[in-house]
């Protein structure tokens, strides 16, 4: 993001620098390293980049989330649903209350929009 800009932006999302966010709380196997960069945040809403190492995790979302996969692959499976593979260039929407698993197959980099 340009420090003099009134509009936050990413110059290059695939290579934008991220900071260490520690291990993923939702991991259900070995620890999964995460990193990210928050472009905008207000209350429980935010926009940014998230990077996560490979492994399984379990999610119960308390907000809506839209993602765009910049790099990597994962399989998302809603409780009671069929697995869906998401890869570079794919987008997905997870509504508030979505419950299921994410199996990250290779390091994942996504743009995210979290909103109420």
C-alpha cells in the first residue's frame, strides 16, 4: 500500500510481503504456519492477504468470507457436502455459519474479504 494514497491497494498480490501470524489455531494435524498482510480492517471486517502452509484444518465461520486463490491448492468440504478443489485463479464464498474442513495441499496464498 502506498503511504500517501487515500485508497489502500496491493501493488502485486502474488509477491506482496507478509508478516508472520504464527501457527493456525484451526489446524487439526501438525502445526501450520500462517502469514498475512491486512490492507483494511474495521471491527470484525477486513481485507488482506493470507498465506498458510499445507495441512488439514476445521472451520466454523462467524462472518462471511470471500476468497480469491492467488497461489496454491486446497480442498474445502462443507459438513455434509462434497469436496471441492480450489486452485490458483479460483474464487469462493463462505457464508456466516459455514462449517467444514480445509485441506491445504500446497502452500496457499489468498486474497480475502471478511464481512458481517
